[in-house]
C-alpha cells in the first residue's frame, strides 16, 4: 500500500503546487561566527567598491576624459547594477542556494573590480561599474539569507543584522580613505578586487548552503522587464540634467513607466515571482521599502557627490576629503554597531524616523559652509548626519528580514536594497543637477542640494511614522 505524506497530499490537491521538501543542504547547521564574519567582510568590500569614486571622482574623470554632464554615470553605474539585480539575486538565493549565489557574487565582484582598473574610457568604466553593482547585488541579497539561517533565534538575529548593518557603514567609511590614500585610483580598484577574491575563496569552505525552494522556473520575464525599466529611469534622470523637456528624456521616462507596468503584470501571473506583490499590503514591508528608497534618495544621493564638491570648492585634496568624510561615515559605523542596544525600547521604524530627522538637521547645519570656504563649519552637520545614517543602517536590515517570512529573507533583503539603490541613482542625478545647474556657482548649488536632501529626509520621517500608525491601527 502506498505511503502518503504531507507533500503527496498537497500535490494531489487540485489547483495547488507541491512545495519541495528542503534539501539536505538546507538542514545542515551553519557556523554562526564564520557566516557573520564572511558576509560582513564581503559587504565591506562591496561598499568600499561602491564608494571608491567619491573622493577620486575628479582624478577619474580627468583620466577618462569625462565631461561634467556625464560624471553622474561614473557614480551611478554601481547603484544601477545593484538596483536592477537585487530582487533577482534575492529570489535566486532563496530558491537555488544562498551560499552559491554569495560565492558567485563575491568572486564576480573581484573580477569586475580589477577590470575596472584597466578601463580607458568613460563608457567602459561605467560598464565595469554596472557589472560591479550586479555582483554586489548577488552577495548583498544572499548575505541576510545566510545570516537568518545561521541565527534562527530573534535575539541572535537582532545581534547579527545589527553587526551586518554596521559593516555597511564601515564599508562606506573605509572606501574613500583607502582609495584616497593610494597613489592613484586604478591601484585602489586592484586592491579591492583582490580582497573580494580572497573572501570568495574563504567562503567556499566556511559557509553552509541553505535555501527555501518554491519550485518552478526563474522569473526571467520579471528580471528583464524590471532591469530595463531601471535602465530607462536612470538614463532619463542622468540625461535630464541637460534639459528635462527634451524628447529623449520624456521617451525614457515613458518607457520606464510602461516597463514597470509590464513588470507588475508579469509578477501577478508567474508562479514564482521575484517579489510577492501582496507584501505591499504589509505596513512593515512598506516601511522597509520607503526607508530604503529615501535613504538612497536623500542620504546616499547627497553624500555621493559631496566629497567632489568639497574638493572643487574648498580645494581639499582627495586624502583630506576622505578624512573629513570619515567623520560622517565612521560615526555612522559606530552608531550602527551599538544600535542593537535600543532593541525593546525603540522599534526599527522609530529608528528610521529619528535617523531621517537627524540627517535633515545635519544637512541644514551644513548650509553656507562651502560658500564661506570653511570646512570647520561642516563638522556639526557631519556629526548629526552620521548619527542619523548609523540608525538607518542598523534598522533597515532588521526591518527587511522582519517584513517577510523567514524562508524569504534574501528576497526581503533584495527588495529593500533595490529601493535603496533606485533612490541612490535618482539622488545622485538630482544632487549633481542641483549643484551644477545653478547660476550662483557650485557652493550655491550645494546649498540647494542640501536643502532638498533635508526636505526629502523629513518627508521620509513623516512617511515612516504614518505607516507605523496605520499598521498599529490594523
């Protein structure tokens, strides 16, 4: 007589899809310390690669003969690759193995970063940066999935996501310092590429595989439509600096909207979507997504171009700029590392609201500093913004994994970070447009960009609070 189990009965039910039983690899215990150490190390390298051009932008642009109107591409290449593939990478990691996607992404980051050092034109460098972003998407999205598997308890997860979020700030802090200290920007990419390859090699043995397979095929149609929509959007935002009413900008924006609509239609029909659209009805998921979007738009957008503004208006060297930038990013790292102590007293959503409010206060405190030619006047604003950034980086990863079922942690991470880097692409383009398109010079343009950044952060703080109230009412 045949034996029946839960999977057999589920498969026999009409209109349902059998859920594959977990693979043996998914049941193997993970080494929590090794998992946290390696995922944090890879995250540091990825964020160092991301921030590498911030203090070397003038030198890189000069070496590649990049005009001012195209410098946004030098900064936006990596966030474009991140935003386009984070959702795909998160779904693939959950379905086909988080360790597999993590190792592949870290190895690819090493190769593409080293290749970036060899480029000789703006477009080749931009393509290398897009590839670095795609590789970073694979390792960042799978990192939180690996951490959730290695730390199954709420207390352990709180500690691990706090440490991982702190190392996001750590990578942002170290990237400009390392690249600014080296003789030239090409050597910096070579060093970062080698570091990524070392982490990939260590991960092949030290990490344990985990997955949460759903069955079905990869959502290739969703990946293509979403990726093309983002490419069109970023291209429109970047080209808009030379005139928002031009036909190419309008056509690209229309194409982006149409492709996003097509993406939603595809996700509603496929059996294994990149993102479960029903999650948009959850207040926590909306708070995570909004927090990621405005972090990119208000925080990353401003601080990606601020180092270049400091060099061009105050005459600071790359290394001097890196040390000044470290005051913001280093404090962000320290705050994010200690923010887990707020657990039980301040919810992640309140941390987001406070973090955005502090960034707004910091941006407003820096007004007039560049026009006065005084870097000392930047210090109070950098301190406030650094504390706010630390709270954001600590709260976002925890909220990302709390907003989805545990078995979909990589997808939740990918979704939140997708919104973060969509915002980053838009924020960088907006900051450069505001800073360089005004008649009062770069210092005046920087004040306008800081004011807009502060306004966006305040909108984010209010939005997160409203979502929280609705969630509580529900």
